């Protein structure tokens, strides 16, 4: 099968979507009370890079790869502390047991569609062992998460190839992050509307917490505490199943134990949007710290650990909850309608949502 993999499609489509589909905050939806970072994105955490590749070929293929790199160096040689928290384990997260055991990440994190997970993991391994200085390495723990994009993409075709993974990894940048129908979010569905990639950040306690999500789950959509699903009942036939990947980054000096505590608070943000983490939903959080004082040199015999006091975690907990909630809403607000493999996933009708929020006096007065 020949795929339409066009530079103009991958680059210009998100720009056109931005003109028509505002981010939540730009539309007057202000979630929480903490300030955002400069970009209101996971890349507000210094050092974090995000690269994405989008594959679209008519109705048949709507999928892609999103790569998150905690820093631009070789993660195998200079690892970052990390933790994985499983809200509901109906999913395929490659590499989870080693992260849980060792408390560190040694590769970038990839997100893609369910049946492409293993191809993406193999390609990530290839990319890693081809890096300078990796000639003698005989073990790699690739970290690859997924949600099922089989409604909008022919998931059985498993279209992800090594070149797509390599491009996502090598195109990573620290600037604004494209949202909606892009990368691993190209074929996802959320609350029966078009989901996708979303991101947000918060500054708290002198540190930054950034979140990126791949939204593909269900429930009763709630925004800023307002049950907007009530105004969308005729628009949606929501079943409740689906999945979400949540990536939480911070520059706060946290060890794996504290990162696990931080990861759990992302589920607070998820719950606020109306999810109950249904039986068929895979709900995963991967959290990591980019703090230089927490880096782990591969060949170092001793690591000197710096970490926040437990009492200092509460502002970061709030930051993770707020940023996750807003990242999810951004994934919906920025997504456009996709006519896919088995159905049409319509863009969230933002005007109806804003009407509900306005009636509930939940829109920013500055808009």
C-alpha cells in the first residue's frame, strides 16, 4: 500500500487547524488557578523535545507517531528518573516493568496505535543502538505506549515503519507542540468526538510541570466542572470505552517514588473530564524528571540523589492535575473532523461547549 506521506500535509494541516480551532484557554476556558508556562505545553519543561509524524491516506490510514525526549542527549548514557502509574491496565505499554523496577528511563518515549506498538519499539531499539557510543550495548528497554485508533485507521495494516519512528525522534523540538489530529493522535476518538494530542503546563513551587496526552477514551464530558455532556447528548453516542496515555514531565528534583506520587495526580485531571476508566480503557501515566541533579550516569557506581521534601509536593500535585485536565480539553478543541476507516469522528462542537460554560459562568471574563 502506498501512503500519502506529504511534507505539506504534515506541516501545513496543523497550522490551518490552529486558525479554525482555538486552544481551550484562547477560547476563554481557563482551567484551575495556577499559571501556565510560556507555551502552555510539555516543552515548557526545559530540555524536553517533542517530534511527531502523521500518516494519512484517505479513509484507510489515519495514524502516526509522537516521540517525547526528556533531553537531547543519549538517554541510555544519561538516564532520567521515572515512574509509571497504571490507572487501568487494559493496554500495551512496552517497557513498563523495567521502569518500575529500576525507576529510570533509558530511551525516548513513543506513542502510536495499538497494533504498531511492537514495530515502533523495534524501530526505537534500532535507532538507539545506532547512536554513537552504543556499539557494545546488548540490552535496551524501549518505552512505547498506545491507544487503539482502529475506528479511524486500518489498524491491522500496521503502517508504522522504521523511517516514521526515526523522523519523529529526529524532528523533536523544544517549541510549540502541534495538537489535535497529529502524530499518535491522528486516529483517536474521545467522548465520541475526534480526540488527539493535547498538551498543557503549570508553574508551581518554583518548578514547571508539563503534560502531553493521547486522548482516546470515553465517559461524560465535563469541562471546568460543568457537565457539558448534557448539551451534547444529541451529538454523541458515547460508549465509555477507550484509552489514554498521559506523559508528565517536570524540572523538579524528584526520585521515582515522588514521581509515582506525581503521576497518580494526573488521574485527578483525567477524572475531572468525566472519565471513569472503564473496563476496556488503558489509562497510563509516565512521569519523569529532567532535573540535572537527578540524572543517572550509566557507568557511575554511586548516584548522589537530590529530591524535594514530601511537604513540597502539594503544589506539584495540583499542577499535574490541572495540566492534565487542560491537555485533554486542548486535544478536543484542536482536533478537526476525520472521515476514517470505519466511521466519521466529528470535531467537538466548540460553540455548544462554550454556550454551556457561559451559562454556568465558567468562561474567563477577559475573553
